[in-house]
């Protein structure tokens, strides 16, 4: 009787979360192409995270609590004090 493989239960991990493991292997000469692609990918991911954080903080600043009084222009060019 053949044993069926058990599927891993990753329900606690979100579908977008990924974990990477990097192991160094010494090569002579260094593969500059692979190294540069990895560094560019890391820089792009970091820039994306920073942009999302900045966008989220700007969105939070734009939302005003209810009852907030803000100076608004009235018809006729008179501003509300």
C-alpha cells in the first residue's frame, strides 16, 4: 500500500507572505549578474514597502474626524471664520 503525501497546512500564513532562505556558495569567479539581480530585487521591494507606508500615512492624514471645523470658502468669496 502506497503512502500518500500529507499536504502542509499553511493557513496561519497569509497567501502573500513568503519566506526566503539564502545560503551562500562561494564561486570563483563571482556571478555578478546573479548578484546584481538579487540586489536590484531587494532594493525594489524595499522601495515598494516605503512607498506603501508613505501612501498609508498620507491617507491617514487626509481623513478628518467628524465635527472637525475647517475653513471653507463661502459663495461670494467670503471665508467662514
